[in-house]
C-alpha cells in the first residue's frame, strides 16, 4: 500500500478483492436495499482509490482542471464528490431501488463531470478516453 497523507491507498489486489466481495452482495436481490447500497458504495470505493492514484500522478494543476472548485485546498478529492461523479457516469450499474436509496438516505446527488465520461470509473483527459495520467 502507498502511504498517502494520513491513510494508506489500497493496492491493486486489495481493490480487486473489495470488488470481488461486494459485487455478489450487490447483485443478491434477497439482501436489503441498505445492504446492497453499501456493497455498491464499496465497489465505488475501490474505483475511488485508483482515481486518487491517477489524479496524484497528474499533479495539482491537472486536479484543479478536472475538479475545479470541488478540489479541496488541502488533501484529496472527497469520496462523496467522487461517488456523485461515479453515479452520473455509471447509471447502468445502479438498480433503480438502489439509486433511490442512495439519493434519499445517503444524500448522493449524481453530478456529471466532463473528465469522467459515461461508463468510466476514473477521470480521463477530456475528449480522449485516456486515463488522466502523465
């Protein structure tokens, strides 16, 4: 794991394990909506950590370009902002009842970001479809 500010960024294997554990829970319609929503957020979290790595690789100027006023003065992109971008880019992954729960109970507000096109889980160079890496 890479040390980052006050936390460790999970490595590739850890992120894949997060998704492998969460996808079956999310897909299990016998589980409660709350449990399934938590599993979906875990999947988004795995993608979030990779997005943080990619943004870090590009530097602060690029982060400002991608996130604008949403970029904190210090530290990283907050998970909540990332989730809102992720939900807007991936509505095809989210069951309607889960989206409703996330909107009403978790306060999520899907927000499009031109650097996270439809189907993407990371931020990409505008118009290129390439990851935001150097």
